[in-house]
C-alpha cells in the first residue's frame, strides 16, 4: 500500500518542469524561457526571465556559503526559516501522528478506541488542509500562523487540563473520567485542525517564498534539515517524557512552545502574500 503512492509520485514527477529560477542559476536560460512560456505566455515569460536574471546578476552563482552574512554568522532570514521549521515540530504534532494509538491508550482508552481516534485525526488533518488551500491567498501566511499558534496553545492546554485531572490505576496507568476523556479527545482534534490550517502547510509555503533567489536553495535545504532533526528529537523524546513525567507535563511543553511560536512569528516573520520571489530580501 505504501509503494502505490510512491509509484504515483514517481510518475507525476516526470511531468513536473524544472524551476526556471534554478535553470537561470545554471545558465540554461532557453529552457527557463520554455518553462515560463508554458506557464505565463511569451510576453510575460520574457519579463519574468529578465527579473530572474537580474536577481542573480548582482553577485555570483548560488552556493551553500551564501546563507552566511559577509561579516560572519548566519543570515537573519535563514534563522527565521529555521525558527519556523523547528517550532513546527516543537508544538508536538507528530506525537499525535506517530504515537496517537499509544497516547490514547495511556489516557485510558481501549486499543480499538485508540486506533479509531487515530484514524479520525488523520482524516481531520487532511480535511483541514483543504481549508488552507481555500484561504491562504485571501488571509495571508502570517495571520494563519498566528491563528494556528493561538489555537494550538489553547487546545494543548485543554489537553493538559484533562490529563492533569486523571487518576492512576493500580498499574500506574492514567485513567480519565468520561468528561475528561471527551475534553481530551475534542481538544486533540481541534489541535489537529488548527495545525493543519496553519503551521502544517503554511510553514512550507513560507520557506518556499521568503528567501531571495541567491540563497533560496541552500536556505531551504538548511531549514528542511532543521525541521526533520527537530522531528527526530520530538519523536525520540516523547516516550521518555510520557513515562518519566506523565502526559500533563509532556503536553505542557508542547503548549508552551505554541505560545512562544506566536510571539516569534509576530516579531520575526514577514508576510509574503502577493510578493514576487524576486522581491525577497535577506
């Protein structure tokens, strides 16, 4: 079953054109013009090609060291990208997806109930992404991130409240009352919705738009590495945190991370809605 979407993805990739900005950076301008013409028509393609060419002509061909400032240190725009990538994971979303069944069993649900809850969370996350597709170019990227941070913080603290009001059975397992179980369940699915209308897809949109041409490839690669490394740390740490500290304390960490992410976005992230990639500065 997992091989099927991989095979479809492989076939689909054969029909995806190369990025015209990448082609210009490699001095393959005729190929870039062909791609732009297929997207925008001949007249617009020529003007777009000039804009892209001008954005690369100010310096040298892109290289990994471009993410560093002339005087040393990583460029602030790259730090902003890393911030987005890391906090997307620090809010704990993949704990729901990787350990959903285990999480709900720890919270007192049966194995069958836990698996059903996990399936519902997956379906909810997919549906939420369609909402993002519909509104991202109307509302903007930064407002969606702020809405997501606030919503995730509220729902995560609701889960903390439910877990904190549970009791332990003779074996030391958490037991939630019927009311607290529903609070945790509803809060968890609202959390998934808030994540997938904001930080889930919008983080990747921002990373693709926020960097200037000269550093886009390298900066996106570094931010992607940071995202997956943070993903690894969260995935490895949750079982230990849940066993040693309990679910209430573990989810308090994710909730506090969501609160911090709100203020970091407010201060360091700039809106990219309606801006050409060649307009990005860094």
